[in-house]
C-alpha cells in the first residue's frame, strides 16, 4: 500500500492515531532528551516534525539509526500523531520506529573502486544558487523552489487539458518526426540512421544518400504540430496538441530552449476574431486556475522569486485585452523613440519584427495591460497565414502580456488554394512537399484558425522564474543535453 502523503497528514486532527510516513530528511536536531527529525515527501512545502524521545526509544537499533541519520536520507517513520507545542505547526509525530531506506552521506565516502566512491550529498541545509542547481538537475526537485515548479507545472498541464475538454476540443497526438518545416525557418534537428561519421570520412561521398535512410528521405524533429492539427480540425472541427517541439536555434538566452512543450489549438469555421477571443479566454482561465489551485506555490514565488507576482496575475486575469494593429503599434513605438533616442536598443520601423523591448513597452506604457497585436507584414510571418485584402499584411495575432511580452502567437490560416500555393512558391517552398496540406484547400476548404503557446513561457510568466531552463525538468539548450 502506498504511504499517506504528508500534506494529508498535516491536515489531520491529532487524536493520538498511529501513522506511517515516508520521505526524505530535511533536518535533524539532537537535544538533551529529544531528537527532532523533519521529513518531507514533496507533496507540499511543509515537512512534518518527528520527535524521538531518548528515554523511551524501544531498542538500541533505533538509537544507532538516529545517530547515522543525515540530511537527504530516505526514511520510513511510524508513530502517534499528536498536537505540536512548536509554533507554525499543528501536529507532529511522536515516533516509535525508524527505518532508513537510503543513506545520504554528509561527507565523501571512498571505496575500493572509483564507481563505489560516493560524493557528499550536495543539498545541505543552505541556500543554493539556481546556476548550481542546474548542474544537479536530477536532485534539484528536492528543493523548495523546484518542488514548487514541478507541482505548478503538473497542475497547469491539467488546467490546459480540462479547459479544452470542457469546450469540445479533441486532443491530437501529432508526430514528433516530420519531413516538413512548418515555420519555414530551417532551424530543425535532423533525424537519421545513416552513419554520418563514415560518410564524413569518405572523400568520394559528397552528399548522404537519404533514399537509404530509415524513412527514405530527410526527416527532422518537429517544430510544431500545427499543420497536422489543421488536417484534423478540418475533419472533426476542434482539436489541440500538447507535446514536445524542437528548435535548433543557436540561442543561448534565458528565453530559449531547444526542446520545449507547445499547446496548439486549431478550429474549423473560425476567423481571426474567434482566435483572439479563444486566446484571451484561455489565458485568463489558466491564470485563474493557478491563483485558485496553486496558491501555496504562488505565495512562495511571490515571497522568494518575484515580489508582487500574485497581484500582477490578478490584474491580467481581470483585464480587458487591448487590440491594436501592427501598423498602429509601430507608430506608437516610433513616436516614443522620437522623443527618446536611447529608449530602444532596436529602433522600431514598419516591417521590423517586434522585439521583447517593444512588446513590453506596448503592454506597460501604451496599454497598461495585455495587448493583442494584429495584421503583421507578410514578410515576417509564416507562409500559412491568411493574406489581408491589402496583400501586404496577414491575419496574424500575438498576445502580449506585461513583464514578458509575447506569450501566444496565432493566425487565421490561408484557406484559398491559389493564394497559398503562390505564397509557398514565393518563399521557395515546393508545393509538392506539401501536397497533403494543399489537399485541405482542394477538398472542402473552410475558414480556420489557431494559435500556439509555449508551455514553459507560460510557466515562466506565472512563477516569475527568470530563466526558462528552470521551469522544465531537464533543459535542452545549446551545448546542454545532460541527464
């Protein structure tokens, strides 16, 4: 039988009932007559205090175990749940038995062979830097910060699934291996079973023969499940994907990962206005869920990571999102830059891709809240976005929020076969490679729209964590593929 989680035991009323807990030792204090051991199992921030009375310990085995007990050791403790005289806790365990399941030495232990040597447990009771904790990503979930991030991530994923389920969206598992580039940017990880090292040594081999590869052609890790989602949206009306995506961009920043999770809803019979409405409602829903269901975690982040984050999230959840076209947004940015030449590192002009500094200015200075920017120049957006009547801009939208900038990007998709084919040809994309995608426009085409949200960006925004590598269990970035 699984042990009762500590979060439930802490909520019990003390009636001297027998309980058994399992977890990892946070602290041990040896007093004159008592030994206090705090145990945490990761189910909540709080550990439970277990008190061992030296005068009534049942045998010498327990005493010897207590003497060797160290921070990080895993234990199973049984005793009576009683009222606690200490401040800050209602109950504690008057312990009667102790089993050490796994030791965690506080000092280096040498063995006869190198593989038998054990380094001291690195998470002693002191404050560790986030940089250090990234080096031990396999142990960092045991800290308060990363335990909170893990619980937040799990709950927010549930909130996303529930949101779409309640609105008749069907979960779609799109392929991770693909032969096409959804974004047309080319920053993709190649997948192959060919012996590239052997090919590199063969001077006569100028190019790998991909007809002999596993899939018979060049394949890559997907950058998005959107194109596949469109095929199902145009069959069962509403779908969403929620899975890993990959970008081989050489970006070593606090905002970029090589592997991250994307949420991508897609709707048939939908215009850009429907897309914007869904994006706003979705974002407010998941933020409200975090405020209601992740209160303990948010209080921790507010106190230790970013002050005022709870109030900031409440404001966004209640805000009316401002709508502004890209053209008008650039005018606002140019006007501000005209009065202060040093305001922006990247000077705004029509046709430029908005930078984070521009997005933050629009949310914090122009709108004083969330902003949805629409109708971007076609040159800076993907081939599948629907062309406006001016033939200069596309029916795209980005949702910008204070502190972060862009959090959602989406568009109405081009449903006109001729226009889509012309757009692909202009971007040197071979329509033959996308015959199946074009078939959606040949047979029963409909207006449809969707958006993408980077799950880690959302977690960054909700938690206030500064580095995106700290909101995913095992970050993959440039030069980083440990664990």
